[in-house]
C-alpha cells in the first residue's frame, strides 16, 4: 500500500508537469522510482526473511543493484552520459537482480521456504521483476535507442512507463496482500 500510495502522490506531480510543459517528467518519475523500487526490494527481502534466515548482505546487494539500475537509466535519459551507456548500466543493475532472485542467494533461500504463501509470493514477485520490469528497458530502448526516437518520444515513453508502473506496482501490492491473506487464513484454520 505504501508503494502505490507514494506512486499515486508522485503521479499528481508528474501529471501537472506534463500538462504544463508537454515534456516527460523525468525527474519526478525517477524520484518516484528511487523511493518505490527500494521499497519493493525491501518487500522481496521481508518475504524471504519471514520464512527463513536470510543474510542482510542479500538485502544490500539487491538494494545497490536497484539503485545502479535507476541511476544508470536516469543518467542516460537526462544526458549526463550517452543513452547507450545509461541503458547498459541500468541493464546491468536489473540483470544482477534477476541473477540474484533466480540463481543467487535469494533464489536458493526461496527454494527452502517453509511457507506456501511466502513461496507463492516470492515466485510471483520474481515473475513481476523479470517480466513486468522488462517493460522499462523496452520503453527506454524504443524511445532513446530504437524506432520511435522522434517528436512523439515523450508520449511513447510516458505511455510505456505509466503502463509499467500501473501493472508492476499494483501487482507487487496485490501479491503481498494475497500472501498475507493466505497466511492469515492458514493460521486461523490451524
């Protein structure tokens, strides 16, 4: 709820900036992501921590990778570095997160979870981070490196990023809610 609430608030600012300037509200968008993405990483970590002992270093590795991903994308979008360099840096951060949740400590720990609700939530969150988060680099590529780099680039990037935020942040929240609800029902029946 916190992630979607923060996103909702930030979208008011982004909407106002778009109406006023007709330009993509890049700074507002990345401000939102620099708050909400680490919160999603915290959710990932807490899901694992709820079922088994997880090293705090896992949390820091995921958090740092998420910041690298966002800072790389931001630097490319605002011209602090070339869009290609920003894209590569952002992709390296995201690919490390994917490695960690599929093949690294997070993936290994999730396999040993003793709660069906937490295992289900982790697998759903892993799907969101791999498939849902793919929408962001696809949008970045389409606008800054690919075929839609034109007058309409701001519209395309806003549509893709807004859709991705709606799907991913909502799905994260629903996933955590469903896991908590399932765990409560299981506890009441036991």
